[in-house]
């Protein structure tokens, strides 16, 4: 009834249909996997013995130490979202830059990058900055499309800046080190911030009326109280960033251990801001529980789907389809990024990472594409999943906290220029791999031709040819003389 080659595309199409109907992703994946698995057994296109591997795969998910980093980073972000750190940073930085056109926009971009480096969650950054800065921008005459766009985009950059949850998940799915993935993301993170700032500089020159400077009475004088306020927000943040990222880069801690230190650091920061209360911790734990449960169920559903899909030679179908694209590596990367860009209209980054990335990674490896570069490139692209009108989650977060006077149309239209800037970074990373690999190439190098092998084990050479000789084996240093009493 069915040819062997038609089952994988039918299965992939069935998954898309289930998701478009609106069923929860985790259960859709598992249902499609089991349905096609049963159909495959009945038609002779799938061996039922494959399903015996499911319990082991489920156990592997639950016992994966790397995935423990997700609840730690989520808890850290949930605490920092409510501890007052964002308020201090935005208020102080806004006053420092408030005297120039677009000063509040510069402050939002800079603080968004800092919050991204210490929270790792988009929701925390967008909500915190929207609550604080949007009413101020509205009060002092900022164009609402610009104001909502810069807030959403600056919160979304959290997805790219280490310790992003997306990078942790991509490292796990690609089988690469989280530390290397973090190092690879440093260059694109800096470039994205620079692109955003240059856009504000350009608008402040051609359309300064859309972003007027703050009046003197609003920004006050730049003096020691103001500087102390900015330092009070930044110094603890820098310490926390070092605890989380520095220990990973230096090899002192695994991502899971660094996440645990970050969670403790977030509690300390909340205590310093005198906001460490039981309701705060309770809300953070509930948020962490919901996100972690969602991730685990999506992983389980994706495992069922992947097992059946691979058992039907779906990987060969994907590989045959993608390796024959014109343009080689560049053609593959352009196709994949267009594909992921449109998938991001309907799927969030967890779903793309758990469903699509395992199908693409073997093809990328066969085309000799560095998987760290590939993972960071996908992360840059998946930023847009939060900014797509009308489905972007960052836009939903912003609509939820924006006052009624801010039109939904302004939020959606304001996001469009920033989506194009994110796509510009995708093109930069594709055509300039050094933007990712530069930091990876900074580690110590070893020349195998200069490696010297030494044997320092006296007493093992008796009776073996060559070891009795005064010089030992050719090319090896002689053993040391026996110590005298």
C-alpha cells in the first residue's frame, strides 16, 4: 500500500498538521510517532523491536546531568526578574544617557545585554524592561513603534547571550560542549548589540523627533549618587556573570554546577535588594517547575517521534534531500535558515531544538560544517521566533504589560525592523565564520609533530629487546639511574 520512501515525508507532514491544529507539541509528537510506528509495523515498513529502546531513551533523558542546568538557570532568571536589579540598572543607565537623543533606547539595549548575561531568559528581560522603561518612553514623547521594538529586541537578545538556555539545549542536541557553545556565541552577541546601537544612532540623526532627550529635571545631574546607583546595579551583576560564565570558561565548573551557583547568587542579589521573600521564591519555583516539566515532556515526545522516524529511514530521506542542494555548504545553510525562520512562526525554540536540530545535525556534519558554528547560527536565527508578528512570544509579553494606550499594531509594526537586523546577523555569521570561531581559536594549541614520548618507569625493561640497552628504545629517553642508599 505504501512505498518505503513515502513514509518519512508523510510522518513529517503529519507532525506539522497536528501542531497547526493546536494540540500540545509534546503529545502531538508522541501521538504521531506511535501512530506511524503502528502503521509501519502493519505495513512492514517498521520493526516493532525498535520500540524496545524507548524505556532506555526515557531513562537517558531523565538522567542527563546537562539538562539539570535548565531548572537552575530558569530559577535564577525568575528570581532576578523580581529582585529589583533591572530597575536599578535601567534607572541609572537611563539617566546617564538621557541627555542625548535616543538615550533611553541606548540604556534599554545595554541593560538588555547585561540582563541577558545574568538571567538567560527572554521573558524576564522583556517584562522587566517593559514595565520600567515603556511608561517613561511614552511620557517623554518616544515613538511607540520604536519604543516597543527596542524593548522586545533587547530582551530577545537574551536568547543568544550566554548563559542562554537555547545554547544549553543546542549543545546537548549537537553533542558538543556547552562551554564551547558559549564561547562561540560571544562574537555574534557583541555584533548584535553593535547592530542595534548603530540603528539607534542612525535614527537619532535622521529622525531625532522620534526619540527626544530627557529634560534636565528628569535626568538630574551626573554626580556621585547617580554613579553609585549604576555601580550598585552593575558590580553585583559582573560578579554573578563571572560565577556563571567564568567558572565554565576556566574549566572550574560544569554548566550544571555553574547554574547552581547562579541560582544561589540570584538569591543573594535578591537579599541585597531586600526583596528576598517567601512569595518571591515560591513564584520562582513554580515558574521553574512549569518550564522544566514542559522541556522534559517535549523531549520525551521528540524521542518517540525521532525513534520511529529514524527506524523508517527518515534520516536518509533528510540527508538525500539536503546534501543535493546547489551551493554546497552555503546553499545548505541558506536553505536551513530560511526553513527554521518560517518554522519559528509556529514553533518555539525548544520545539525546534528537540525536533528539527537532530535531523539537521548529521547532514551538517557530513558537509564538514563545524557544529559549534552551526549551533550558534541556528541560535541567532531562532531569536526571530520571539519577534515574529503576530506569534512572537516577546510581543505577547510586551502586550501583557503595556498600558492600554499602547496599540497592538504599534507593537507588531515596531518589531519588523529588528527582525531584519537579526536576519542581517544571520547573514554575517554565515559568510564570516570567524565571528563564531575566533573565541574558540584562542585556546592553547598542540603540534602533534612536536610531542615527545617519555618512559619514566624503571625496572620494567628486563628481558625485552631494546629496553636493556643503555639508550632504551630508539627515540625514547633512557630510564633514570636507580637511587643509592
